[in-house]
């Protein structure tokens, strides 16, 4: 089988190699998955650079998050719990922290824990199915479990135009939550409003603190999510009402940074202390490591239902064969690309990844 393998840590285009490897054999409790489509996330690339929260043992197959495919075989003495050979499933192979290493998804076949497999209906496209287990799940957990945002409450978020940001807007609208959405560019405002964002703040020409106060009034905003960190993340904390809480789930401002001073959130001590505000992190990998497989599967099932019911919309990905990995990797980090690159296998050609 073909596999895209990183021979060591470094820039993805420098360390990735297309190799031929034997098809793995599933053990008890595992299934062999014939992969059809798998996304290329920015976090996958940071793993290869050695700049993520875990590092694989190199050489390592790339792709450490999610894929869709069909069960080709089941390990002996495996409790299938309704799974069968030929069934189409999402494999949530997000490495749990703490937890054992998992197989990379950038290969034609992989073995996965059957407890991390979610059957998906045929009407759900490969493009949507292969992206269920990271971004939509993150949005759901942030809004409903991490912050428990209630109807008619305000939720402040940065990078509203990102994939998770857009999903947060859609989910919040469904739940009756009001969103204040922060974007960097004026030309992004209209798009966020059309998506259902209640209020949009453009930091290009608006003061975040002033605008939040104008929008939320004396009650203020008590809940926020941030994936930028840096000075903007600090402003979000400062904009919160007393007792407010911000959950940081990313650090876009630090990407490609090497200066230690840039890898921070410069919080104002007076705002945090006298406002008794909380700043804490969320990492999907650690969530997978702290909940039971059954609880994780229930959350994934909820995401599957929201996508199937068109509450959450996942933009169509752009398919690439493994041979064009350099082009796919470049697209994954292109500014404002708006399209998720996907590696596709088998019959997953352009017309199939819809």
C-alpha cells in the first residue's frame, strides 16, 4: 500500500516521502480500515515540525486526526458491537493525551480501535464525513461542555472566519446563543454576518474593548473562546465582564514564530485579579485522553446528527492524490484559502468527494 511518511521532524515538504508499505493486520479490538479520504490539518503539519503538543516516533505516517473509509477486516476475538466488514465509518484517530500512539491516516490502510469508529450514512459525503472528528467536535465541546453557553447569552470569539469559528456561529444560532465575532479584515465582516453572526468586530479599524462594551452593555460578556492568543487573546480577557472566562484552544498568532516573547498571552494582572477572570486551555487530544471511549463516541454521534440535519455545514474539501502532497500541504497553510485539502484514495476522485 502507499503511505506518506515523515522521515524526521522538519518542514513537511522536506521530510515527507511517498513509500510502499505492507498492509497492517488488525489485532483484537481493532479494525483494518480502507481509507477513502482524510484531511490535512494545520496541526498535522505542526506535528511534523515538532511544534505540537506531542511528537511521534519517526519515521511516522503523517495525518494524526481523522479519516473516513470502509472496514476491510476485523481483528480476531473483536467485540464488533454492530460493526461489520464493508461498513463505512469515520475513524477518530486523534491521539489521546495521555494515551498510546495511533496510526497515521495518510495511507491507504490503517488499523484503528473499534471503540473509536463511528458508522456514517451513505448520504453524508466523504468530504464531510472525514472532517467530523476534529473541527465540528471542537466547536460543539467549546460551546456546550467547556463553557455551557445558554440561550440568549453572549459568546465572544476570535478568528470567526476560521473553520471552527464558522461552526461556532452555526451551532450558536441553532442553540439561541448570541455571538460577537472578531475578524482581522473589513472584507470579512459581511460574510460573517451572512453566516449568522450577531455582531462582528473588525480589529483593522475598530477597538475591541470599546465595541464589546457597546454591544453587551452593562451586563457584559462572561464567556469567550480564543484561538489566536498573543495580544488579541489578552484583549479578549480584558473585555470580559467580572467573573468571565475565556477558553483558549489555539494560538494562530504564534505560528512560525521563534521569538519566545511572541509565544505568550500578555494578560493584564489588574484585569485578571480584580475582575476574577479565568483563562484556561482546551486541547482536543487531552479531552480524548480524559473521557471514556463511549463518551467520546456519544459526542461524535451528536456531531454526526448536527451535520446530517444540516445544522452544521462543512465546506467541501479539495481532493489530492498522495503524489501531489507538496501542493496539498501548501494549500493547507495558504492565507484565506477557504478550502480544506483532502488526500483521497480508492475511488475518491474529485466527483466522489462532494
